[in-house]
C-alpha cells in the first residue's frame, strides 16, 4: 500500500512540557487507521502537526514520500491533508455552500459565482449521500447536520489524507452508520487514507483496518485490527489493567427525595414522570436527541416547562429560573462545560464562588474573602483539583479539572438533588473514577443523584436504576442488575423508525 | 502564574487584569516624563491641579462605561445623559428650584434613562449598540427640549454652594470635582470587586450562559450596570453645569467614546468579563495627560486629535498582542 503520510521520531513540547516524544505514525492509501489513546495522550497534537496547526520540535515528516518542513494549515490543505476538528468551526450566519467554499470561493472577474458554488456543494453533499440543501443557513441546522457540513467541507478539497477527530460525538446512531458508509466509500475510492480518532472503542469494528495506540505522548503499538483484541487495545491505552472501572457503592434505598410528574417542555420533553430516592444514582440513557439534556434543563428551569409538577421532599416547588432550582436545592452540572458550565475567563475561585455568593456575602452584598478562600480551598482539596493556584483561569485547566470545577461549585453548597449531564464526557479515565467517587459520596450522604450519559457501559456499570428515554418520553426502566446493552437499546430505539421520518420532515420545515 | 501567599507582590500580580494595568501605568509614566521635558509649565502645581480637574469627569464616565463593558455590552447614551443632566439641573436652578431639589430631580431622570437601557438590552434582548443609540438620541433631545432649545442663563447666586460643592471648592489642595471622582471610584470599585453584584457583572460578561445556569439574575445584573453608568454620567453632567454656571445643550457630546477610550486603554475588554477600575483610572489619566500635555507643548488641535487616536489604537493593539501570546500558552493544557 502506498504511504501517504509518514511521521518519524516527532517531538513536541509546549513551554517545557513534553507532549510528544519520539512518536512515529503513518497513513497508507486505502486504509482507515484508528489513532487511539486516553485524553492527553497526544493524539490531537500529533494530527495538528500533520495538518500544519503546530510546528514540530524534532523529527521528520514525509508526505507522498517527500520530506516537508513546517507547514501552515493552508499548505497542508494544498498537499491534500484535510482535518475535521473535534469542535465545529463553521460560520453560523453563512450558508452550507458558503461554508464549504470559505476561503476558496470561485469568482468570475472578482464576482462570486454563487450558483456554481451552490451546485458544486450540492454535488459534494449528494456524493456523500447527505440530504441537505446547500443554501440553508448553517446556524439553522442541528449539531449533527453541522458536523456533516464539516465533513463535506474537508472533502471538497480533494484530500488524500482525511483526519477525523471524534467525528461521531454529536451524531445519532443512524447518522453514525451513514458516516461509516461514507468513510468506507472514501477509503475504497481514489486511494485515500483516513485517520480516525475516537474514544468509542465499540465503533472500531465497523471501520478500523489498523489501530495505532499512544499513551502519555509516546507511540505504544500499531497493529492490524484483525490481529489485536479489544482487551489488548485497552490494556495498551491505559498501560495497566482497569480492575474496577465503575466503583459503584451500594447504599440502602431511603425515602423519596424528588419527584417529577407529567413534565412536558417543548417538543423534546413529553409527559415525563419519575422519582428519585435517597441512596441511589439514577442514570438516564438514550440516544442523542432523545430529550435527555432538555429534561435536565426543564427541571433546572433553564428553558421552562409547559406543564407538570416537581416535588422535593414531598412539597411541590415552582421552578421558573435556575435561581429557583438552586434555592430549593436542585443543581445541574451541564453537558457543555465551556458554554454552560464555566466562565472560562474568570478564575477558578470566582467560578466556584459564583452560585454560592448568597452564603458568602455578608451585609450590603459584600463578598467575604476569607469565607470564599476557605470554600475554594476546601472544594479544590476535596475534589483533588490540580491547580497552581485558585486565581488561574478556569479555561486553562484540562477537561477533567474543568469538570471538577463545574461539579465542585455545586458541591460547595448543601444541595438535595444533583443532576449531572454527561459528567465524564471528554475526560480521562483517572478523572472519571474521581467523578464516580464523588457521586458515590453524594449517594452516601443521602443526596439524590441523577446523571445523563451516552456511554452505555457507564450507565450499566454505575447507575443503580436506569431510565431510558426516546423521543422525549421515558420508554423503559431497569435496575442496574437486570440492565443489558441490548435491553436498553431496544427501549431507546422504541420510536426510532417513526421518529426519523417525522423528525426529519420537521427539521426541514424549520429550516425553510 | 504562581500565587503563593508568601509574597504580596505576587498576589497583586495574580489579580486578573493586573498585569495590563501595570503595563499601562508604565506607559502613563513615560508620557508624563516626556511632557515634563517638553514643557516647563507642565509640572507646575497649578497645571497639575488643573490636569486633575480635567481628568475627573473623564474618570467618572470611564467608570460608567467600564461597568457596562464588563457585562459585555456598551452604553452609547453616556454623553447625552451628561448633557441631559447639565441642562435639567441648570434649567431647574434658573427657574428658582433649590439646588438640592434640582440635583435630586436630575439624578432621578438620568436613572430612568439607565433603567430603560437595562430594560431594552436585558429584558428585550436588543443589541446594546442599537438600544443605547436610541436612548442616546432621545436623551440629547430631552437636553434640548427642557429649556426650549436654548442654553440656559447663568444659574445665579443661589447656586453658589452647588458650584463650589461640585467644582470650585479647594479641599486640601485638591478641587472638589476631583474629590467627587475619587469618592465615586472608591464606591464603585468596591462594588465591582467586593460585592455579589460586582461578581455577577464579571460572570455575565464572561459567559452569560454559565452565569444563567449558576442562578445569576441576568436582567438585574445588566440593568444594575446601566444604572451605575447613568448615575455616573449624571454626576459628570452636574460637574459640567457647576463648572460653567450655565446649562449647555451639547454638553458631554461624544463623551461616550472618550469613556470607551479611558476604559479600553486601561485594559477593560470590549468583549466583556475583563478589566479593573484601577485600569480605568490610568486610562482616564493617560487621556487627560495627553490632552493637557499637548496643549502645554503648543500642539495644534489637529495634532492633538491624531496623537490621542494613535495612542488609543496602540494601547488596544498591545493588549491584544499580550493576550494572544497568553492564549497560545494555555493551549498546551487543553
């Protein structure tokens, strides 16, 4: 197989911290190579060097056999290397076609050839079997549709090497299937090579021809996917056996703390009822778009609800705004840390204190700095948040530590119910275990714990009780013992066929 | 970025935004030194007292704009509120209303403009640029209408105490308008850095979604910032009235932009969530030293304008360069 890109003995440091050490990596024509490793293993840095975002400190890089120096992203693109970053990088006010051709617009005599670009974009989209109007405004599309625009944009450059950094994290099961069909098609046609980065190991069997594993900035192992077992892959990624991935603590089920009755909010939460007891952690399972995040937001008063009742310790409470929920003792650690969870440009101290200023302020609303410092000190200590100091910007922390700050700001007050939305997304295994332990602590202290997760093993391994959502409704309930992936999936897809048809139609109407 | 408790200097440096303030302070000292060399009169006690008096209203409107900018919004109505305050207070006093009552009525009317700004921006989600562009025009219209489209006559003998209190009185070698600016600065700096509302102002400007999800009342916080802005603009208008002894309809014209300049030179980000009122002091001083120093050095008006414009752009440019340098450093952890 033809070598498309080859990196040999690459080193990279950021301000004295080595993030890549002697890493070698290659992509060949006609293969999908899965680049695996925990967060912080250096995968993203490696592909950013390949795509010209960063310059390497040492090592050689060959593209189509000829050595290249430091690249700019534009040069890498011209050489045929396209990258789809984890975060969406689209101009939401522009159309799909304008985004696809951004920076490479076709013009005639200085005038944009809008119709040609729109037609060309339509051609790219239909060649990928993506059913989308190229003249739609990107901001009107769902996140998963936007992800597909990113993919179409990358492919429109006639790339030979296509790098995808966690492309499926925002997609539904069906969209992932469609994406895999597209990836396989790209691999088999035109001698392309695909570098595929994902944390979802169960996806690999559908797509990977070869795996390359990294750990702590070093290259560990590369092997054909057929020649390696999943256990070996995991063992190489973590470098040790994970004995107890989900340290679930069993507590006796106590009295009822929290109850939601017939809650409806918008199109995504329909007639939801459930209860929460002391000493249990309830997991909310479901596919992307099932309405789980919307449910947490409706309970917390972010979006408001149309009908239904919420009870805490037997009393009905009215929640119209997050401050009502917080005052009653219901708190939410949201899914999107950078968007909803943290003020990234404020310090860790200010972030932790933010929802707790009521208890930190004395007369005249003055913040008591001593109390504040004590609270922040205690929180960072209890949660083992690694910091050079509490004044550091929250945005500069690693994902795991950011998540701990988001959780920590809520644990610093006496809450009755803590809702986590995707508490372990994008954080490494060690940090995950710490988050689980935190949830265990809450359980033991008689606090109601509820968490939304898209990781099936996490739901099964950690939740004492599992509620499955589909299409805005609760479609199933299992105890942690009886749940299996199959059972959950069966409930989670209960309305899937019906939903897909009608939902797609609704989305198109909205966009028009 | 080590924040060990052992040394005070380190702790001060660790305050968010403090490095920028120190940078511009050095800039201020350099500008100051240059003018001292260019002009013999610049360093005279008389001129320095004058300089302080010129800086006072700039600092006050700088505080006004800084509050709003830190919430991630902007207030274009500042200059018009200054004019409105000047005209309303002067008109009332020429009509024989006692200065105390005149001041009270003026403050109330300015606060109404502030609360309308807050209502439009926070509750009605109007873009702040548009909302305050509207109130800017309306407030200027009010300034013109209160005395039938004429500047007022002299506010008269009865207002002597008022004029001394707001402008002429010399207390400990410093004019009263400077004292007012200093007192306002202490009060509002305390509010911004030590109270819950102040913390919420930063949080809203830094990440409005995260602030809402943390239970912050966005409408209240944004309105509070606009009220502070209107109040400070009102005081600046009263000072203008006391200084001239008459109400002029175009008082405070384009002050909103001077206020942006003082804030931004001092390190307040127009994107919100960042900045210290200490920086606004330095920004207001740089602005006033440039104006005063260029006059003392005999520069013509045109040169003054060009020089001041260049300084504003350079100081923001410097800030962006410094911050983007930092951002690269942060990438390693993400």
